[in-house]
C-alpha cells in the first residue's frame, strides 16, 4: 500500500479499488478511482482531487474553490461527481464549492479521511459520507434519458459473454429503448479494457447509423472515426465496390488487426440502401476476409434481411434477441443500489415482484420506478419504501408519457390496429387472451382484412417489442398498466380507426 496517497485513497487501495494517478493539473494532484462496484452513479473513473500542499491549504476558501473549479473544467469533469480530499478542515471550502458551482462535489476533510482509514468497514462509512452531501436520487445509478455503461449497466450477462467469447458477427434485434445502445456501448467498453486503444491503433468503434442515408455517408463516418485519408477510396464511383472493399483492408492494416464495428440503429441505413445491395456485400466481404467484425443493432429491416435468402446478410451473423430482463436481474437492479443508498424496503420480495410484474422486466420502466421512488423518498426525508409509495409512480406524467411514446415509436400502423382492437374487446368483454384466429376475426369485424403472413409477422413483432406475450398459440398484454394508460389517454375506437387508415394508405402506397 502506498503511503504517498491520502488516507481515503489508501483505504480504497487496501480494498482493491483501482486508483489511477497522481496526475498534477494546475499544481493540484488528481486521481481517478474505480467505484463502479458500488453500482451507483459513480464510475470506474470517478475523479478525485487531493488538496495537501501548503500553497493550497493556506489559500482563502473562495480562491481554493476557483482553483479546484479550473482543474475540473480542464479535465472535463463538470458533469460528474468529483471527490475532493483535503488534508485539513473543509467546512468553508464545502460551502464555497456548493455556492459557486453546479458541479457535484463531495469533500472529505482530514478527520473524515482518517476515520475511513481506521474504520472496520471503510465502504460503509464512505457511503454514509457520500449520502451526507448528495441526495439519494442524484447518487443512484438509474438513467431514464440516455444509454448507460459500467456501474449503471445491469443484466445481459449472458449476452455480453456470448459476444465477447465468440469471434462471429452478431445481429442484435430489439425495440427502441430496450437497451440496444447500452449493450453496444458496454461491449465497446469491455473490448477496450481487454485491448486498449492507443495512439497508433483502435480496433473497436461505435457508429450511430440513424442519420446516415447512403453507403458513402457510412464510409465518411468510418473515415472520421479513424481520421483516415480515405478520399482515394470514395471518389471513384466506377470502382466504388472494389474501392470500398479496399478501404476495410487498409483500415485493418493501419490498425494492425481486425476491427470490430458496433453499428447502432442499422435499420435506417438498410431502408435507404434496399435497392443497392452492393453496400451489404462489401460488409460481408470485409467480414469473410477477417478485416472486420460487425455487431449490428436493429429491428424490422435487419431481421428481414437476415432471413432473406437473396440478401447478402442472410446468415451474416448470430441473431441475438434483446428481451426484457429476467427477474433476478430486476431484483439486482432494485436491491443492490437501494441497499447501498441505505433504503429499507418494507416487504422486499413483494416490492421486487410488483415492479417486475408491472414493468414486465423492461429496463427503462424498472429504472423509472426506482428513480421516482427515490425522488419521493428524498422529498419526504425518509428511509423506508413500501408498496404504498407506488402511487408516486402511477401519478408520474413522465412515466405515462414514456410508456405511451415507447408504444408509438415501436409499432407500425397494423400493430397499433391490433393493439387497439384487443383493448376494445378486453374493455367490453373482459377478455385477456387472444389467438391469431381471434385477432383476424376481430380485425375483419372492424373492416380490416390482413393476410396471414402480415398478421403473424405483426403479432411476432409485438411480442418482440414486449407489448404482447406469446404463450403457445395465444397472445396477451405484458403490461396491465399499459392497457389502463391507453384506455385513460385515448379513445380506443378512434385509435383503431386512425391506425386502420394509416395501414391502408401505407398498403396502397406499397402496391403502387
């Protein structure tokens, strides 16, 4: 154990937390600490600033606060929690940092650091000290508006193991907001840990494809990622197929090995290139030549391509369907952070089961439940959550909006027509289970005739989208709350009518 570290970091080092540093920035020693094992918002590179020199300890608190702020800005740490360790008193510094800046600082003085070092459980004491300065909801790992990795990533362990242990391509299928981007980003992070990028080589790259419309858009994005001089490969249209293939040869040579491309929202690019399959052939050729490995995420278009015998992507990679989380993963997502945040669950198993049932294991919805409950707890300044507190989730308009928006974003007109028809029948006849024959008859009764193939595909898509659950030959809704939200926020008959109109207009356009 290094005696040149502050007491708090020495305690963390003793507990085998990885510590990087020191790096001197503006005459202050900085570190990063891996606190990801706590499964909170603290990452594997939590920033830490050590104030220990006479120069800084003798500064007025306001001047020291600005000095610390300059370091934070220079390092790009404004939007993360920064740990400040002071070898002296820190009350006035704590007040100044809180008053002057929006960055979340946690400041431990010399006395607190020594207590941590001497504690029988340093982790427990450190968590208590964090909670004295940060509200639970801010320290929690739950994120409802963007992708997550590291300490905020839960579940999917079998998917991660499969992707990391096999050299094949993967085609990841899943609806929006089921966690495709988070999975790709976590794979990228783990691959970079195993094979770190250097100044001369980078063999794992993530590309967001939703805004790309042509193969050349894709190639330019690749060129930008690698800062490569690829003009030679892109400008000669007559030889575009050959030149694009050479591009992957060139990149693999420059990066000294096969490159793994993590391609997100690939459906959109497939839509734009459906009449020009040379692009997909180029990717297949690059894979066969061991120049590139592709891990793609999409849904409808990608699945059609993979199972189309005439398409270059037929059997291109291993299919991986992202479904809802298993109960054990949901339990871990709830209990591990809540325990670290000193939250008592009154009726622990009942709470876990209720959240799992009401969210159907969809990670975004689970995180909404947990974050809303923590925010309610912060407002009440309590320490206990019970089933009675769930009303705060049901009353949350943001949760309602995300459930309904997720449905609209993840469905096409025929799928919405099926859902509104099912809700209408369920509302009138209290029926909860439907066979495909039942659905066909109900759609015909409502003036919508659909081929068997389209009806079957739509039902399978709704199952994949976690809207319906297939059990044998029958379908039912996964989320009882979803049905109630549809009934409370839409006219079911009007919703069906609009979905039918959109489907028929779309079908007529396709026939033309």
